[in-house]
């Protein structure tokens, strides 16, 4: 029996997230959530959360979520447009999903936020975020994107 291995379109990664506590009431959620960076290892993500939490006591809540880093699509002209080979970091775009229905009950922000995916180009993030918001227009989900960095070390 000949089994072909199916090539995945993505890699598993971990997004380190900060939810700001100091924002005024009524501040849009897009201004309260920051994806600090994306890393390859859960152990490194835990270490980084501890480091950032100790460094920024009282400024925000840090946590990480496992997500998917999608590979470049056909319309990305070259890898060099979004990937700096000689740099420790590369810029990527995180698509954040926020569940509005839990905002009025006693839940933590960790329960309301997830990372839909990580993509590498502005074209992809604009297309995906627009599509997700259109599909989910009558639901309690809001999607937005933020630029962040992928730790490639």
C-alpha cells in the first residue's frame, strides 16, 4: 500500500498575546489586544510570558495561544518581500477573533480571544479578515488583524 504524505499549508506556532488593563472603558477591543510575537515553541512562549509579566507588572495580562502560520500564497511575488533571511524577526499578520457575547459576563479576556491564523502578506490579511467579518456579520464574533513578528531564531 502506497501512502502519500499530504503536505500541510501551515505550521503550528504560538502567539504571545498581551491584553491591556489600563485602557479606558469603551476603548475598542482592537486597541486592547496586542500580539507581541509568534514563536515556534510552547516552552519558549511560556518562558516569554513569565518574563514579560514580571517586567510589566500591572500593565496587562500575558498569555499564549497555539495557532497556525500559513505559508505564502501564489500571489506573493517572492519570499524576500515578507521574510528577512538575515534577521532574527520577520513581520507577519495575526488575525484575531474576539467573542463579543462573553464581554458582559464574568469571563477573562483569555476566554474571549483566539488567533484565527497567522499570514505573511498584507493582501492575505485584508482578504481573510474581510471575508471572516462578512461571513460572521450576524454572529457574536469580531475579527481584526494586527502586525506582529515571527521569531525565526
